[in-house]
C-alpha cells in the first residue's frame, strides 16, 4: 500500500492548550475518514 506524507503548519501550535490540540487532531482524523475508509493515520 502506498504511503504519503501530509505536512501542514499550524500557527501558534506551541501555545495551544491540550484541549485545542486534541480538537486539531480530531479534525485531522475526520478529514481522513471522509477521504476514504482505506486511509490510515500511521504516525504523528
């Protein structure tokens, strides 16, 4: 199965609370699920 690297910059991520970082992570997972069920997040 092919592997791809997705990079993105999140301005101010170092100053985000744990709750905000969790929300960003959940949004990323949601986007991947909508792209297709065969797409998996392997590493962060």
